[in-house]
C-alpha cells in the first residue's frame, strides 16, 4: 500500500511511499481509506518522536474492506469514519471497531474524515461540562476546527454561547454558527460563565478560569498556545461567588461509546445539521503546502487530503 511515511531526510519529514499492509487483530476491521484530515497536534506531539518509516495519523475515512474477525463492527462495504492513535495516513488502516463510526451512504467521505478528533473532542468535552441547557458556556479557540464544532453543538444544546477568537473579522461567521457573543480575549467576558471549553491553554488559561462562577468547570482539551500557565497569587482560591470551581483534563479516546458518537456526528453532517469547516482540500500526492499550513496552524478550519493521484 501507499502511505505518508516519516522520513527525516524529506521536506517536512514526510513522503509518499510504499509501506507494508497492516495486519488486523481480531477486534479490528481493515479500512480502505479514501480521505484523511491531519491535525496540528500530530505535528506537535507525534511526528517528533516517530521513527523513520512509521505511519502516523489519527483521522481517516473510507470503506470497510475486511470486517473484524471477532464479528464486531461494520460489514464489508460500509462507509466509515475512523479514529486511532496512529497509522491513519495510508491506503489501508487496521482500526479497532470501537473507534469506527458508520457513515450514511452517499455522504462525502472527505467531510467525514474531519470528524473524529475535532468534532469528537467538541462533543465529548461539552459533555464533561455537564448539563448546559440555559447556561453560559465560553469556548476558546472558537475559530479553529474543534471550536467551530463546539459552538454549533453548544448552541444546539441550549447554552448561551460565548465564542472567543483572536480575529474580530470572524465574529459574524461565528454568530452564524450559533454564538450569542464573540470576544477576542478574557477582558471581553463581562459576566461569570458556568463552563469553559479551552483548547488554547498557556498564558490566558488563568484568566479564562477566572471567568467561572460558582460551581463552574473548565475543560482543558489542548495547549495550542504552546506557552506555560501561571496563576496569580490567590488565583485558585475561592470567594462567596466563586466556590467549587474546577479544571478538568481531557482525553478523547477514554471511555466507551466512541463508535456511537462518530456515527451520530456523521449522520448530523450528512443531514446538514452540523457543518464542518474545510479550509483546504486536495490530493495527498501534492500535499506539501497543505501539511505545512496544518503544521503551522495557519488554517482556520480543517484540511482534507483525498487519496487520489
């Protein structure tokens, strides 16, 4: 099979080459991949430690080529979207059936490849906030892939959504996704919130935490800023209006039900009720510029690479 393999001598440390076909375990299905969607975190956390010849990649969509030997998961020929810790950027992927979502027939598999990490993180992180109907929810990094999905899902769940994005020119776009307010930083939040979904971390984390009211929760899903967080003296202490606040760490691939979540997300996108924002799409045979843009976090949405050419 062909794959984007790690090669330290190649530009960007990746090149399209032949690689051994994967051998599925009994609980894994073999997927013929048709589209992949790289994430900045793969370049930040996975690529630096991967050996030459390795195949990395979390998000991939395609069609079941061989069903799992243990009888679990979708049947041969089923279109799917898949999640895994590695080996997604290849023509064939062996993937745990617990990490496979089925896709409605005829749906765009390129769009479906954007869902596992970004939409899955948004969905499961919002659940970690608890019930949000009628509550004030702040979403940082709202113009990014996770943020755009989170804004839509939080609004549909009945929350009052405050979207934080550094670029004020994106305000109308974010309101169109369901945001009630758009701010460019912590100073723009004028009233306490019940929950924060933070993907940025770094220097502003303490300030975002300070926006929480009594019983509020901040779910930390990422550290896109790359910076350190320092809380001021007393920043973690309580007062009568800010008791019982918490910071919750997050790992998308923990817990059951990922297959159900991916299946639901795929159906919502196929029906037009949830919109992925694809900022770049092209063939993986000519992907250097796109991969660089993802690596440097220059895209405000997802990149899709079709396995053609």
